[in-house]
C-alpha cells in the first residue's frame, strides 16, 4: 500500500541511515583516539581496570627514579670503599717495607701519612645527595639507627596499596658483643671513634693488644658513652724508634680493618646488584602493564579502518535510499498530472 501521509520507505531508510551514522561516529572516535574503550560508557569494567593500572604505572615511574637515586648512593659508597681498600693495601705494603732492616722508617712514614690523608679525602668525598654512608657524622647515633631503606616497588594486596623497600644494614661487624656500622670514619664528638672502621680501637682490643691502634683519629672523646675505660688510642705510624713488634701489631690491625672493609664492599656490591635487578624487574613490569592495558582498551586500527570504509559506503547508500524513498510521493502525483 502506498500512502501520501506516511512514507514508510523513507522512515525505514532514515532509521537505517541514523544507525549507520551512529556506528560511523563510534568507529571514527576509535580510529582517531586509538581506543575502543575510552570512557566508562564504552565498557565500565575494562575502563575501571585500565584507569587503575595506568595510575599504578605512573607510580612505578616514580619507583624507577627512586631506584636510580638508591643505585647512585650505593655506587658512590661502593666506589669509595673500593678505593679506600686500594689505599689500605698500599699502607699495608709500606708497613711491611718499614719492617725491613735498614729502611729509613721516617721516609716510609711520610708515605703512610699521605695515604692516611687520602683515606680521609675518599671518605669525605663519598657523598651523594647529602648522604655519606662511609662517615658517621656529628649528632648521629648509629646504635639507634634503622637500616637505610630504598623504595623498590609498589603493590596491591587485598585492596591495600603498599610500598616495598630494599634495606641496607648500617650495622656491621661485632667486637666484644658490640655492633659497629659499615662506615670508614666515625667523626662524631659523642663517641670515641668506635663506629668507624678506620677510627675504631676495637680491632686492637679483639687482637688482645695493649695499644689501641687506629688508622685515623676521630673527633670524639677517649671514652665510650657510658664512661668505661678504653685502650690508649695511637694512630698507626712508624719512626726510627718504632719496634718490630709494634709494626707487626700495626700490620695485624691494618689487616683486620681490611677484612671488614672488604666485607662492607661486598655488602654494598650485593645491594647494588639487587637494585640493578629490581630496576630491570620494574621496567619489565611497566611494559607488561602497558601491554595488558592495551589488550583491554586499545582499538584494532586495521579492523576499525576497514569498518570505517564500509560504514562510509553504507552511509552513501543510505543517503541514496532515503532520496529514492522521498521521490515516491512525487511519482504518485505525476500519475494525476498525466
């Protein structure tokens, strides 16, 4: 039936064209944005997951920066301790040379003095961002300090968001049931040098010596904080009046210090390696999150481009169909005119 009041063909053609236009607009948005889920209206569940994971990924970017900062501090301390070990080896060699008969010990001591000054220079220079892990400074209380923490990652567990950290233990080797930190120099006036490898007389005590040989003089007092007596501290050095036994005692203390410095270097090297592995893990994790989010919300541009071309063709045909449907009335009127 043909009606002059209701053009059913035009209504059907218009409805089809409207549907094609809506699909075309949707496809154009996907092609231009690159996302098949760009708002919560597209897919609320996928949009929510993607938004949360993108936020976590931005946080991981900060973690990468924190790991880089931690790596720099560890590397600075590690390079410092390795350099100091090399200088200590030279001091040990000079002490052995001073033990030889007929050697001018005053000249040998001049070399030792310069090497000890180099140890102080290395310690003072091993600082990054205001942190110096090789030096116990004024007003620090290492026996109360917690391990140094380096931000390593973030995690979600049962809906709770947390920060994961790596620890560097500041407490090191024990002498007489007392812990000392992994530092080279204790320069605090509140102590007597016992919290630095080079300034501690604990090595001489542990070896059973009666003289508290130290490599460098700290800024502290000659008694421990609780007032207990300590060995008389003597900075390692030789002269023509130094006995062979005294040199051998100095060598024993120097060697014990070297062992602890090597242990500290090992700890720092292990911490540096762990940070490096964590940096690689976080980088891989960020890549995995990006890929996972992409699978949820990214559009297949190849498929969407082909669909766009098809919809554009359908739109052109829809316009033609609507035009044809709108001519039906005119065709009927022409019958009356003939």
